[in-house]
């Protein structure tokens, strides 16, 4: 296996810069196996559901985790909080840019008038990964501070300013903690979700705290040598019971898929997932996956190939020809691993 096997040409103008309105007007490419895919919209998705299906969503909520701070010498530092490491949410793993000259114990100050002389964060040790730091938030309630000065951590390929920060949250988001959105879920409206019950479709929740490593490009030639970071997950017992009794399990996004498959593989409903789903993986719970279109050379594409095989290349080529919108604010696809 070579990482070049997961390359495709993504025209820059197909990278969605703003979310479409309304949410469920996004286009939906429906996998038909060896037959040509169907072109629909997310608002039409219920027609592909069956009585007894269980739709599983990741209800994590994105934190305004990007902070614009400064050193006492005046230099600007951008901080991206990745994951809280204690219950009080004062200790975090974080990306710091630039991080090369920062000293252990150095305190970073705010950049707004109210915080010019106020230490807001203390730099700790580098992590074992080498590209992140442990940092301590100072001066009061961390979530209140983030709500006041934090920014939504949009991916770097999105250059347009987000007018409504709730558009980078799912309508069912619950627990703040993620550094990125579970983007497949951004397409659902409350009304669309409520309509599923008329078809006998139940909705269940999982939580997987999304870190940036999920989306990071694979930089090694053999993708199996890539080290995937762990992410915190929780699968309620009620969700597992529903999935075990379901006609089909439909996971909304790669993060919901990873949470479910981790629980099924390890037998643990709560913990940290280091499950790296690659071609040849034996799926244990998920039958159908709704997902956005992903960047080339990412672990997410490896998961997609594990799910439907090499036909993902034909599906992506069709999406490019038909000018679907790609990546976080882009359109979606519905994949069925039972099809041939």
C-alpha cells in the first residue's frame, strides 16, 4: 500500500468556503455499488432509510479553541487547544505557532485592551509527539475565557470569515470539547431529524472528541506506518443495544463510525480510541456511512476505502465532474458497504 493510492485531483474552486443554507440543501451523492451513483440532496436522505434502521450521530460540540495571544516581548502567538487533560479544563494539549522559541513556564498575555497585561496561559512541556505542548490556562473559568476571546478553529483551507459560529456546530451538539466539527452532521436540521421517526428510524448518540490528527495528511510513504493519535470516546449502552437490534446501523460521519467500531472491537464503551481503520478492516457494527468529501492522502480516505473498496475513486471523480462542494462545508455522500 502506498499513500499515492489515496491521492486525487481536487480543484481549489471546489473547496467550500461557506456553509450552504439551509443546511439540508447540501447535495448528496448516493452510492449504488457497481451502478452509477444517484444525485440527490440531504433533504431527500430519508428515502434511503428503512424501517428498523438506527442513525448514529456524534454529539460532540466544538470549542472556540483558537486563541490569539502574545509574548511579553510583544511577539504574536496563536494557540489551538486540542484537548483538555483534566476535569477542570485548565490543562490542555495545544498547538502553538510559532512554538520554537517559547520557554518552559513562559506566560502568554492577551491582545485585547482588557487583557494586555494579564497572563492567560502558561507554556508547559512538549508532548511525546513533539509537535504539541502541554499548556495551563490561567485566570478563572476556562470555558468563560474561551467564550470571551476564543475563535472557532476552522480548517486552514477555509479563508472566509464565518458569520454565524453555530454553523460550525451540529444542531444536536451537546458537550463542548472538540477542536473540529464532525462535519457530516452539519447537514441536518432539527426538522429533518424529526421526520425520520415516521419511517421507523431511531436516532442514537455517541461522543468522540474530534482532534486535528483525524484530518491530518499522512506524511509517510506506507500509510500503515502512520501513527494516529488517540481520541476520547463514549458510547452509551443504550446506543449499543439499539445497534445490535437494528436492521442497519447508519453512522453520520467518520467520527461516529470510529466510536462505534472502537466500542465493538474493544468491548469498552468509554475510553480513548487508537483504532486506525484501514483497508482490510472487518466492520462490526456500521453498515451505511454518511460522510463529507475528504482531503487527499488522509486517514479518512483510508477508512472510506476500507468501507467501500476502490470504488471511492469513481465516486470522487463523479463528484468532481458534477462540481460537488468538498471538505468541511461541502456536500455529502451516502456509502453502503453491502453493495458490490
